[in-house]
């Protein structure tokens, strides 16, 4: 019986320890957006739409990088995309944009930036978008909604396994006392 209780305790500790490691490991998230209502009015795009998949650790800071981001779609042709992330600003501040000048949109080029706040919460908030096109001396900006973040469910599964292990140990200790 002691061997079974000892094994259950080890399983519980491994489950809880693994879940805390998983929470600090990279997550995969997809950002879909459709932005309209740009100012100044009359810009070359009536809407900026796109979808990106990111793999990053939400507890680490990223200076503008092109590693870990995949462009699924974007209606503005850009040479490459990147992102920067600050876990300490606005409960997780994520900026996705063209990689010409980091997160700053360069007027007169095909460039863009999308900002997302509260990435570390279950309800991220979209801050807005900016874009410019080749030949335009302006940068167009808009506030919008329409994001969908889909985190990997692995962390929650591991945490659940750890809780089940703790419950088994607790029940075994109650049965032993009775």
C-alpha cells in the first residue's frame, strides 16, 4: 500500500511540476484581423485583413524578430513580417508588422503594424492598425476589433493531470486514516 501511495505522490508531483514548466514554454497562437475605417479617409485600402500564426514564450521579451511568425494571409504585399513582445507592458503587448523598420510603419512603402494588448489574459484587446503603401506619403491608422487567439491546450491538460494526481494522493491518505 505504501508503494502505491508513494507512486501516486510521484505522479502528482510530476504532473504539477510539468504543468508549471508548460505554462512557461512556447505557445502557439493565431491572430486574425480585419480593420476598416482608416484615417485620413480615402486611403488606397478600404480594409486591412490578415492572419498570422506565432510561436513564442509569453513570459519572455522579444525585440522585433522574424523568427516564430508565419504569415497565413495579408492583403498588403510586404517583403517579410515580424513581431515584438513585451510581457510587462499592458499585461502582454504584442506588435506584428512589416519588418522594414521594426514596429514603426514606413510611409511610402508597403508596410503595416497591428498592436494587441492583454495577450497574457484570456481576453486580449486589439489596440489598432496602421499601414502605408508604395508611393503614398501617408500612414493610415484605425482602431478595430476582430482577433482570435487560439492557445495550445497542452498546458491545461498537464495542469489537470497534476490535479488528478493530487486528488488520488489525498483520497489514499484519507482511506489509510479511516
